[in-house]
């Protein structure tokens, strides 16, 4: 029995919730693209790194959700800066393809480092699990609302940072026109470090939010990589608001696809979305402006 | 100075000469040992089960040798490591066949390894016994040179359905991960359940690697099932169990033991795993063959793999004694005279060898199950262990 039209409100709700969580690492992917001009697939392993850092804070240190989420952000951000400095930065001058392939290699390497330290077993955060709340025939989980709140806060803070701070404006300037930004005295190297910190931090935060709803293992980030990439492309690779819109669009589309497709074909929606956008509107929904 | 050859020296010399001439005979007596090949994983993913399977076979071999061997010949196990790696396993199998000239290779564990080793065996007319579960293995063109003691998906689904009927469930929904076993399992469950008045309210195949299965859970719960059959792996079954808890599902949840392991039970929040029923193939713990195995190995509860290994070497030795010659083809042609016959039931190789010597017809019934094989080498029956999670730990429900 497939989903029927009566299920649409619930499907929409599910889609918005999963889209909001996807938006966080998608912003990371798109922000790096905006500034450094290559798709950094290492967001996958950084999501895993963040998930495990949050796990250590939550389970080993006994910290609650919000401080643990901050740890996830910071740890993934620091690893992001370090791994970029050592692995990707020296390869970037060799061109887009080299940097992209190196990022794939980097993600596999980091994932295996996590595996070396933690093993393959599933792990779980030490947070209580609640029954869903029901209202008007819809159901939503308290955990989902918490995830949503964290995701929205992260996006608002990021937008505030880009809009109102000098560093944020410098980042947008480099994304917009690196040469002009250089002439104005903006240090592109510093901006690269900054964007890596923020983007991989967001990936780590996203990884932890995903882990809250599932369990974590070294593949946590890799599992969502396709959906994250689809979200960034659909929104317009390099556009931060686009990543949010794209993630919500992919999340909702995946759920609504259940009206016409069997559930095992849900992943196809991400591919089809990429295909359609690249064919019909290669700039993505919101175009390629970073902000 | 002349050295006279004394009579004593001459006698000693002659004795030495006789001994030297007899040496090849002594060597031949050594060669007369019956060599059997063992190819278990000793390293790699199978490294937990392989060494234990080897030990079980060595224990049986020791018993047989102490009782006089097979056809008067001592048996010797030639052991190679499959490394749980098809490429290494094929090399090891070639060595066993070409250098050691074994009539049988016992012990391949991973399906990928068995799939690679099986053609090497049947092409060189070597018998193969395996514990790999993939349905496709017995469907290979092995010409009878292969038997497996592990239940295939079809038998597993049949036994699961039997349990669901005994459990008293009336409405079953099947959630399967997208995998080769999904559709055949759904089909077999429905075939067994429907005639017994159990309604399969629906089934769906979900995509792996999703962060949430809320919509899938909604779809399943719409049909008001009282049992959910969760046919997936640990990561996705973990997510499903969470989403089922959140959706307030209060019916029974049924899954494979590898999808809810001891480790994941510790990791997952207690409320979501409470009451889940898990199933796994089991040794036939009430069989005299199992009792004998417990005594032989000196451990409290040998598992299915150790029991299967016990049965392989027992069946192989009995078949060689039955056929009167140790060749792969003789094993192929005679194995069912031991396993599928209606002769006197024996539970150990030693008892069976004595009975054969006395001219009796025998039927070997094993520690892993009755060991009756279909024409393509599948077992037709075995036991399964059903556990239920109670207060965060597995409690045995039944072995059936």
C-alpha cells in the first residue's frame, strides 16, 4: 500500500525535518565551493568526525546536547582546517579535478582513522528517547524539533556572521571576486582557513544531528553524502541560502516521491534532482551568488 | 694393519642393511595416513569462527584415530588459511588439491570464498563442505561435489514463518532492506503464513543509508500489524526500532540476530529494543551428537559453526569408509548413503565407523541438525534459536 494524498501533510513535515538537518552539511559543502572553487567531498568524513566528537562529549564527559553539539562543531572545524592545510591546500593549484579527487581520498582516510579509533560497531548518544507528539493527525518527535532548532540557530548565526561582521563580508568578497578582494588587501589564505573551519564545523554539527536520530558509525557521514551534494547542487553550488532551499527541496521531494514510487527508490530522487537542475537550470534554484 | 671382520660386526652390519632396505616400507606406512583438507578462515572477517571450526574437526579426528582410524588408516588434517579472502583461498585450495592430493576440502565460511573455491574443487573432482549461506552457492554447477550445512534463505524464511505461527501473530508486515534476499524471503514467508490464517498485511523494501524511516514506518503501521518482520542489517534496523518506538508501535518486532547483536543491544536505548525477538541458526542442542560434541570439546555451549564442522568431518570419514576408497568422486557418490539413508542412526563418527565395520547400514545424524541433503547439497532441516530482549539482555525463548 503506497502513501496516499491524505498523507501529504505528514510527508511534508517529515521532509522539512530531514531537509533542515541536511541543510547544515550542505551549507558547508557550498561555502567551500563558493570560496575555494571545488566541491570538497571530505564533508562526509568531517560529519563523522563531528558525530564522534559529540559522542565523546556526550557519553564520556556526560555533557548535554547543546554543549556536545558545540564540541562537534569545533572538533570538525579544527580537523577541517588541519586536513585542508596538510592535504588539500598544496593540491589546489593543480586544479579542480585534482583537489576534488584528493578530497575523496581524504574522506576515505579520515573515515578509516575514525574506524581505527572506534571500531565499526554502532554507537549511540546518551540521550533519552521520547514518543512522538501528535496533533491534528500529524506526528513529530521532540528530538526532531530540537534538531530543527539547532539547525535554524546555526543558519541564523551564520547569516548574521556573513552579513554583519568584517570577516563575513571578507569571505563574501573573496567568493564574489577573489582578485578584486586581493587588491583590496583581503588575505585569501586567512579566508580559506576560516571557510574551512566554518564549513567543516557545520558538517560536523550536521553529522551529530544525523547521529541523534540514528546511531553513529564510521560511515555516518558517507551515507548522506549524495543527499548533501544534491541539496547543494539543487540550490546552486556556491550559494549558501541556496543550500538551505536545496536541502529542504530534496528532503521534501524524497518524502513526496513515496506517493508514486516504492520506498527503495527514494535515493533516486537525489540523482533525478541533480539531473533536472543541471539540465534545466545549471545555476541551481538560487543561482551562484554566494549570499 | 688388517681389520678382521668379526662375526659380531657382520651381524650388526647385516641388521643395519635390513633396516635400511625396510625404510621405504616405514615411509610408506607414514604415507598411508588419510589426508583430509581443511580450509577455514584463520584470519580476516571469519577469524572468530574459523579457528573454532578447525578445533572441532581436530577433536573428531583425534577420536577417530584413537579408535583405529578409517579403514585402518590414521587421518591427518592438512590445514590452510582462507584468510576470508577469495584470492588467498583459491591459492590454498590449489595447494591442497595439487600438492597434498586431498579428496575433500572442509570449511569455507564466507560466501564469496566458497563461490571462488567451489569451481576449483568440482573441476578437480574434490569434495567441498561449507557453511556459506547465500542461496546461489548450491545452484552453482557443482555436479554434486558440494554440500552445505548452513540453512539457506528459503529454509530460514520457512522456519521464521513457523515461529510466527506458533507465536500467535495474526497480522504481519514485512520491512526488508534492498538486498538480494529481500524478495525471496518475503515470498517464502507469505507462502507459509497465508495458508495458516496469518495475514501478510503488506511488505515494502526500503533503501539503506537513510537517516529516518518515519514514512516507511507510517506505511507499515497503517495496516495495523501485530508483528513486524524487520529484515535488514544493524544500522538500518537500529533506525527502524527508534522510529517504531517514536510512533508508539506496541506489537512484536522480529529480526535476525545479526541485525540486533549483543553489541548494538548495549549501544541502543533500552526502551527501543525491549521485547524484540531475534533468530539465528542453531546447533541441535538436544541431539546426542551435540552432547557428544560438548564432551569432546570440553566447552559448555559449542555454537552452530563448531557443530557444522563436527558434522563435516564425521560425514566425510563415514562416507570414505562406506565407499571403501578416499576420492572426491567416491564422496560425491556415497555421501547420501550416510546422510539420507534409513539405516541405524549414529551420532558420532566413531560409533558410525564401528557400525559400518560390523556391516550395518547407518544414518548419521549430526550436532548441527539431521544432516539430510537435497540433490543440490542443501540441508532440508535444522534448528533455530529464538531470543527475546528482556530488560536489555537476550533471553532464550526456544530452540526449534
